[in-house]
C-alpha cells in the first residue's frame, strides 16, 4: 500500500515592494510541500517535506512594475513613475 502523496499548500502572501512600479524590483511568495497524515478527518497533521517531492514551483516571482502592483500603489500627487511598456507605459500620479 502506498502512503499519502505530497501536495502543495496554499500560497503565502506576496512580500511588499520597496518602491511600487519599480521595473528593477520583484516581489515573491512561497508555498510549502506537505504530506497530510491521518484519515482525512479534521485535525489531521501535516508534515512538511522537501520541495522536490512536489511537482511545480515553491516560489513565485512577480515584477513590482506589474499592473496589479502599480494599480494598488498609493497615489502621491505630482510624482511621475516610469514603468515597463508592457504594463501601460508612463503613469503620472
């Protein structure tokens, strides 16, 4: 009989960009590879295993100049921010 298969947990939160809309900076988030121990009932224990046991990436990267980051950046009056062309070009706040 085979044991439980390892699987990825939920993605953690993105780390903050020091300077939103900065094309030279990136942000990242992590997830853990785990094996669920127990019979599937609530309260099962999860055991963290090596990330190589799961298929896929443990860390996801995103540019601080991505549209998601730039659209959620605080607006500072009179500040001109340059971003990559693929995220809409120059933005003036």
